[in-house]
C-alpha cells in the first residue's frame, strides 16, 4: 500500500513570543491526491508549509513525507518536495533558463539532465519563448509560472502551491489549472492553498479547513459542499414568474425574467423549480450565485 504523501500527527507550533500558531494538528494527504488547505490569513496554513519544508521548526508532533521522517530523514523529505511560495524569491537579474537550471544543481542534478528537464517544464508552462529573458521583465503571471517550473525541476513527488495564481489573469489561470490537472494525473501529489476558492471546486479532490491553528473540517470536496445549509441560485425564465409564487417562495426579482432564489435543505432546488414551472413557464438558465465552498468557508470562520 502506498505511504501517505503527508502524514502529520499531533503537530503544534508555539513561537518564542508565545504565539500559538498550530495546536495538535492531525492531517493525512494520500499519495496522488490534489488537496486543498483552506483558511483565513494567519490561520496556520503557511506555518504548516514552512514546517514541511523545514523553514520553521515544530514544537511538538511528528511529520512524515512519503514515509520519511522530517526529524531523521530531512534530505529525503526535501528531495520529495517542490515548493511554490507566495513571494517571488528568484534573482530578478538572471535569465529564466538559468534560474531553472541552477535550481536543478541544488538538487545534485547532472547539468545535461537539468538542461533537458528545464526545456521540458518551460515548454509545458508556455515560457520557452522567454527562456533568454531576464526574469525582472516578466509579467506577474509569467513569474508565477517560472516559480512552478523551478519547483518541478527535480521531478518532486509532492508539489506545494502557496497561493500560486495570485496576480494571474483569468486566461493564464485557466492554462495553469490545465497543466496542474495533467501533472496530478501523472502521479504528482499536490497540496494547494488559495484564496480563489473556485479553484478548489475545479481542481481538488479533498480539502481541510484550518481556523486559529486547528483543523475544523477535513473531507472530500464533494462532501464539504453538502454541508452548506443554504444557497442562492440565479434563474432566467422565458416570462415573468407568477406574483403569488414569488411571494410564497420569497423570490427576489433582479431584472426582467431574472430572479434570485434562496434554496435550502428544507426548500430544495427541485421543489422550487416544480412550483415555478407549473404555469407553463420555461427556465432558460439556472446557476449558483457565487462559489459554494466560499459560502461554506465564510459561514465557518464567522462562527
């Protein structure tokens, strides 16, 4: 049986100033998973990542990466992980190609292999035509992709992405999604933190939510969505909904034949649709308003 990509038990971190960043965290990410770690700023996400990557020392608990103990097999852990941090941390005066090749050298790669791998990842991330450009001149989105390319140079089994699409426009973000999905399908385990919560619904299989240094939810994305008590749908119809039905169901009229409908476990969507369409009315389109995971996340952090 495959060992978990990440196996964290009873992990705590208290800084020297007394700040308790993590409290008795237990978290397992299976090999091959695409896992989201969600939480507000300061919740503890980055502390977990920094401990995994040995930038921060833990206070208590155990951490294993593919069965390698962080305390006794640090090099094996480091070689298993590729990290894309929030902040750009490469030499802005160095060329794109050289930045990635040099990273391969840090992992002891042969120069020939590092060059070949650099070409591969730059092409897949659509940066090959920028290989001889000084990184300072890249757009924000291209710099993000350069960070991913650098993290992948040594073919890590675990890729950690800390807000990887911050500052990336919608078109580039979609292209990055497609590449990450392909990467995950090829066997790379991915741990993602993001504030673009639609990414979680689009990309991830499982997710955990952290609040004030504690895991408060850990489940499949599919199951997390079922925990939402209420949701608003935007519905467009071919003609106006009957006024009595609007009043009875508490429907909000937004524009001509465009409505917002509150649904819940007690008032499910299908039941609402049945009552609306009794009058030979047709529904042209129906879609959720906003992001469902975001609604769940916000409801939890406000408690």
